[in-house]
C-alpha cells in the first residue's frame, strides 16, 4: 500500500492528481471533433512513449526505484492527460485554434519530458506537477491573465516544460516567463550561462549574468570575450576590473600567455609588458612561471584567493614538458653531458617542477640520471631544504615518483633527522578519506615497499600511522575505513613472516602464486606473446631472446611477420613473438597487428605477456594486452609506472616490472626460469621463484629495482578496493 505522505512528496502536492483518482474513467470517453482527431492521436503516441521510457511497452511507468513516483507518473500520463484532452475538447468557450494549441502543447510537453528524462535532466516526479501547472496555465490563458506567476513559482524544469510547450506563445506573460527561466537556468547551471546568452544576447539582465559567471568561470569569459559576435561585444563593454582585464587579454595576440598570470595582472603585481619581455625566451618564461607558482602557493596557504591557478598550472606543465622533458628524452642516446646540458641553467625549484609536472612524459633515465641528481646537487643534497623552498607544493606527487624510481630512501636520508622525514610521511599518509579517487591511496601503497626495504624504522612508523588512521575512521567514514584497513593489511603482508593471506582478507585472486592450470588454455597449452620493437636495442634483444631457445627443448618456426617457439619436451608451451622490423613504415605496428589477428583467428589467448622495448613503446604493448593475461612482464625502463594501465586491460594479471632501467642481464634469466617452470607444468610460487631468480642473477646491479607481484602493493590495493567497495555497496542496497 502506498504511503499518503510519500505520494504528496513525490507528486509535489498534486491536488489535481488526487482529485482525478476519484473521477470515473467512463466520464472521459469521448469522440473528438474530426478537425482535432489527428492532434489527439499525437498525444496518444507521446503517452506511449513516456510509458515506454523504462524500456518496457507494458502500459506502466517503472523507470525509477521509487514505487510511489512510478505510480504517480503512470496515473498522470494516462488518467491526467486523458482528462485534459477531454476538458479541452468539451470546452464550450475556447475557439478551435486555441484548442489545437492546447492539444499540441500537451504533445510537446510529453515529448520534451521523455527526452529530458532519458538525458537525466528532468526528474520523473516533475511530470505530474508539470501537467498540473499546465492545466492552471490554460485557465489563466483563457481569462487573458499572465502565466508568469505560475512559472516563477514552479521548479525550473516544470516551468520550462510549460513555456516551451508552445501553447502560450501568445500569452502576455510568456516573454517575462522566459526571462525568469533564463535566470533560473543560470542559477542552476552557471557554467552554461555564456552559452545561453550567446543564443539570447539581448535579455535585459544580460550584464549582471555575465559578471556573475565571469567571477566563477574566468576561462569561459576569456573564450566568449574573444568572439566576434553580439555577446562578445557586450562582454567587452562591461566596466568591471575582471571582465575588463580578461577582455583585453582575449583581444591580444598573446592572450593565453597573459591569462596564466591573471591574478597578478588583476592585482597590479605584473603587467602584460613584463610578460612580453620574456615570453619568447623559453627558459626565462618557464622561470617566470615557476616564480609565479611559488608566489601563488604561499598566498593560498595564507588563505588568499588566487585567480586561475589552474591556467598557470596548465602553462607550467606544458612548458616543462615541451621545452625540457621532451628535449632530454629525445637525446637519450647522447652522452649525459650533452643530454642534460639544458638542465644545468635551472634552479632546484625549477627542476622540482620538471619532475612533478613531467610525470607522464619523462623517461626513467631522464629522471634518475638527469633531473633528480642535478636537482639534489643544486640544493646541497638537502631534501628538507627542497621541500621548504617549494612550500611542500605537490609533495605527494614527488614522493610517489621518488618511490617509483627507487630514489625515495636516498631522498629521505638527506633530511637532518628522522623526525623531519616522519613529519613528511605523516602528511603523506593522513587524510586519504578526504581525497578524490584512488590515486593518493595507491601512491601510499606503492611507496611503502621502497621504504620497507630501505628504512625499517620509518616503515614501522607508517604501519602504526595507518593503523591510527584506520581506528580514527572506524564508524565515522566508511571509505576511509576501507582504505586504511587495506593499507594496514598490505603493509603487514610486506613482511612475509606475518603470513597475511590477502586472498582470504580481501577476496581477491591469489597474490603469491599462479597455478599452472590457470596459465594453460582449454587445449592444455600455455600461450605467450612477446612484443619487440625495431630500434637497435630491440633487434639486439630479439636476437638474444631467440638464442635462449637454441636447444633440444624447443623448436623455432618462422612466419613473415612473427616467430613461433614451441616446446618439444614437457608441457605444451607456445611462444609467439613479432619480428622487430626497422622503425620505418610502422613495421612493428603492422607485425603486431598481424600477429594479434592470427591469434584471435585461432582462438589463442595469451596468458603470459612480455614487453621488450624502451618505456616509450610500453603503451603500445599495453593496449594489446587481453583480459586472459595472468602474468605480465614489463621489461622496459620504469615499467613499474604503467602497472595501473595494465590492470585496466587484464584485471587479474600478476605484474613484474622495474622501477628504474630494465636490463637484459636480468630480463633473460627471468625468462629462462619462467619458461622452464611452464615447460615442467609447475605452479608459479612467487616467493621461492624470486629467491631462485635472485640467485641466478647473483645480485647484479639493478635487480633490487624489479618488483615481484606479491610486493606490488599499488596493484593489489586497486583490486582489493574495488571488491571491498562493491561489497559495501551491496550491503547498502540491502
């Protein structure tokens, strides 16, 4: 039985609807005038369309989870609309043309409602109220009264449905009603104000709307002020400091350069002329961007309002990458003296921003051999001084990158005492429940292994801090409780003597092992795909890879664009590798595409994927990884940074990657061991596997930079969080 109070709330106190429930449907049976039968037919069609908006043509509206709303909408679409049709048709006062207008208005109202509901722009509960308001508008229109009072007292979507129905275009109040709706729309969607004014540039309150929107969205103001149309002209005539300044920028050739410094220009701290003097010199302009950023950060920390920090950030990131990062990346085959010459003219703070804003572009060697050591040298090897000099701006991103490139422990050791490094890590770990998305939590998880392996005391402090945050969030914040519980158990698992069973704790697939039966397909074959690239290093790696199989255990078969390596003894293992054609005419891409098509055509799904190539090739490999992949080896420099991208393609993958430079002397022994395990049908137990692997490479330099799957805490955190939040949501639904 429906709650009377819920009906009132869902229907918006719809007295007309409640009265209608008592009315006999027999009273509404009629034959319309033949001149208007067509228009009644249009309404009947739109009634069916509303009722079908839930995907079912069953005569009921069941598109929401609230049965009260569904009931009221169904009644409104059927009985209420039928009643309106009857009332209009039987009206003895209105002339034919008015009746047609009112009938067409019902058709349009229903049509606009259906479209708006499907776009999630109009709540279903507004339809009964819209029909109620529409009927009252008809009565006002018949008495030659304005519909404005009805529109301004209705929710925006209701007023819009009534006014845009077209039934009242001749009403004396329709113009002011449209103005009222524009005000409401601008209030509900301030980010769309300029678009609305572009189509309606002559509204009497145009300038006031421009000024309100300008202070909320200066970038949009910039875009529209530059336009050669009536709205652009109107914006440029407004006498307001912000609007006037942005308009001047928008009309100048160097507008985007100026806009990055909007706050300082607006407050008289900089002039466009001072920016002109450096904007054509990349180094000087970058230096000005950094200086301004440091100034803005301090002022924000002092609770000052700063206009358009985002525009400055975008420009700083663009210049950091385009001028510096891409340059040193492109010179990766040159000597360090040549490659990093451009960096020596920069201050430690300017190098710091290269690091944090170059995260997505920088090569591993560009960071570990260039930006990081030069920055630390220039700051006197004092991490605390560096952090203070940048007011700890973006420090979480920097810590994450330092952990990812295995420089975090060396960085923390440059602090004069452990208390300072603890304070930094406290700020890093605390407050995850307030963060958006998972990035901060993943960064903390990824960083722990580096600290655990190099600074046991600090790792113990992080473990205790995580437990404290878990207790603090318990019963107060569900998201925080889940995040800190995951991190605490993950940190405990880093010490294998704790014997933490992450699968049992979090309901995730096994972390410490991959069973052979999960690697083999239905034909009892383990299928591997290896990606090679055609530069000189790639061709050398390919030739070395083939030499690994020049023994009686394996057979190599050659096709035009790939090779197939198959086991002759033991379990069936099929290895497919594209040939590394020279890097011309997209030879690599075509060879890989051809191999992908061949595997798909044969129904072969690789459970093991190997990437051999520089880090800038890795994204091309990752986009081809199939969900079937259970083991993924990223043999490139800094492959560790791409782990989360791999999980988007293969959620259950166990990933092995290096934090720094991938090395053939480490990669090849890994393949040899993995191949033998698979050929012998062995399960992959990562802890003993990694110990055996370590003995094979004899602790060669760089081995410590390779991270095994069971210590890949960021990847485990992502898997576990999604499952835990899914379970939490299921519990809430119940």
